[in-house]
C-alpha cells in the first residue's frame, strides 16, 4: 500500500489538524443525553439576527442561480460602515477563508509568518499548508499585566527579511486578552512596510461601543494593514460562513485574484448584508454576553480558579489540574466546553459565554466537577 500521506507536500504532512468543538448531536449519540448546552465554539447563544433570517427566506427561491461573485450589495454596506472604497474589501467563506487567502498569496517556502504563542489555531495551519515557516513568539506570563498576552516587542524583534505576514488577533482567541488602541497602533507603525500585519477582529463587537479598538480606521495610514472581521460570532451566522478583509486596494486585488469566484454563497451574502445593521440584535448579544461573563467570573472566583480577563464571548479558565477530567465531568452533565491542550494549555478550558440561564447551570456543574 502506498503511503499517501508521504505524497502530500511537506507542510501538509507535518500539519496538526484543527480540532473543532464537539457538536451537540455527537454528545447526544455518545451519551444519550438531552438538554445539552454547547459552550465550545464561541457561537451566539441568542441565535441569529432576525433581519438576516427574513432576508434569507426571500433568496431561498433562487438558489439555482450562482451568487454574485463580486458580492456587490454586501460590499456596498460594508464600504459605508467602514468608510472605505469597495475595492478595499475581500469577502470570504468565513474570515478563515481570507486568512488562508493571505497565506496563499504572500507566503512561499522561503518565507515566514510571525505570531504569538496561544494564537488562533488557524494561523499555524494556514501557514504550514503553504509550506512556509512560522515564528511563534512566546506569550507573556500569567503574572504579567496582560496574562498570556502577545509580547509585541518580541514579535517585532522576530521579524526578519523573510517575514511576509504578522498575525495579531484583537481580542485574541483562545485567551481573550486584547490590546489597547495606543499599543496596537504603535505596534503596526513599527512593522516594516513590506510585511503585512493582519489584525483579526473576530470578537470586536463584544466590546462596548466606546471601548472597541477598530484598526480599520487606520487603513489609510498603513498600506500594509489588513483587518479581518466575521459574521460568525456576535452576528450569529457561524453556520453560513461569511467574513471579510479590509485592506489597501492593491492587497485586496491580490487576494481577489486567487479567491474562488463564488466563495460566498447567496444566503450568506444577503444574511450578512441585513445582519450588519441589526443594531438591536448586536446590542442584545453584547448585553447577554456581559451578564453571562459576570456569572462565569463569579463562579471562578468562588472556586478560586484564575482566568484571563476577556473582551470576547469566552473565558479561558485555569483549573490547575488536568482539565481533561473536568471536561469529561462537564460533558456528563450535558455541557460541552473546549479543551485547549492542543494549544499547550492542558490545565485550562475555554468556555463560551452562554445565556444567563446557561451560565447558572454551568455554575452548579463546575461546583460539582471541581469538588
Ligand atoms: C472564530 C474566529 C474567527 C472566525 O472564523 P470564521 O471563519 O469567520 O467563522 C477568526 N478569528 C478568530 C480569532 C476566531 O476566534
């Protein structure tokens, strides 16, 4: 028998595949449980924007047609929202798609990408898939001002002549920490102009309006800046797969060259277009999230568990023991959380903020599991 893995390009052979959160249906099958809550994938517990759902119903009658490959209507509202020209936008099948486009467009085998330890798992996968090298920079310690945060000085120092991409998630997943406007902007300003800085803002909408650090406002100052956004989190459209990148038009042009012509489907296009201005739904999502976050933080404090203060819709909790055991106990009580041993944190779980009622149930389950 031929070893087909050996036929794959080297980067792919060595790649550690992404481990998704356990689906509810799988736990139902495995343990015969009902009334399961999934707090594993940072999904929106309030569902989706009702405006998006209504808009999609109208498009359902025409799915024999290809979607608009240029995404004109969605780009139009995005351009207005961000105050940029439409040719600054690259649409993706989830923001994951645009992250992959960036690695495909800018990295060859001799190049490298810089990112922090405990960064989003998709970055190393995308970089390795194209056979490039990664320079993972150790994160700050638990005891620092920004527990497990990016060490930006060390990241700058790691940039060399072969660096093409630098990834920063703000807020970061799976840790939840974030960078202030001043700190992030001065970092971007110090990155050489032939190195693309990707600021991944998947969780930006969970900060209150006056606290949101929106790097897209600096696009005209920094031609090497790419900002990515998603409809998967606060907008509640994870299952549709839609996100986008904002950048200098020359960078967007490169990405759009290699993008599949119909990478965003017609339901996703229209849902995103209408969800974008559903401020009520966003506001509700934000409020439920901060109320749920408070409950979970109180649970941790009661149990004397440390956590990383989070600006996202999840909390990284350190159980100071092998968290696989806690994970299993929570599963048995019908709650799916996310192990992060694959990120190098075997003692931690990443817990998505659910509704307040779900977080009350989690509180009891955590008390039992840790007792
Ligand atoms: C969830 C997430 C994304 C979004 O992924 P989609 O492909 O848009 O669903 C991007 N970056 C980070 C850091 C995330 O956690």
